[in-house]
C-alpha cells in the first residue's frame, strides 16, 4: 500500500461505499465559494445554515458525503448530520473528492 493508501485508504473505501448507495454530495462552503467551482450535481448548504435545514437533508433519504475547501467545515457538518440520525461522512476538500469521483 502506498503513502496515499496508508493515509486515505479507509476514507476512500468509505466514500466508495457511500457512492454505491447513491449518496448525495453536500458542499458546505459559502454560496460565493460554491459558485467559483463545485462538484457537478452536488448540493450547497453552507455549514452556518445546516442546523436550520436538517429536515431538508432528512427528506433526501440518502447517505450524505460532506465536502468543503479543506475538510474542516465538512467534518463539522458530518458530525451534525450524524447527531440527527443522518448517515454522513466527511469527504474532505471538494477538489480532492471530485478527482476521486
């Protein structure tokens, strides 16, 4: 296993499992960041608004892969979603996640 696999292997496997289940990619950056570039067909709910929009995410009835610029905000978002019973993981930075798709 190479360095990338050693560092990200489990996360990469988990992202693949979520994608196989039809996961929604939730970009939690600001709308202006999202407009500058994003993963096609991802949804944008800024992390600052997420607690007020939990019901919206629950209606998707799908696992959620959270992403942002670096993975910090998406970790906060994934924890919040899990706290509300939503199957969610931190996909990290959107650019790296997009390259993986």
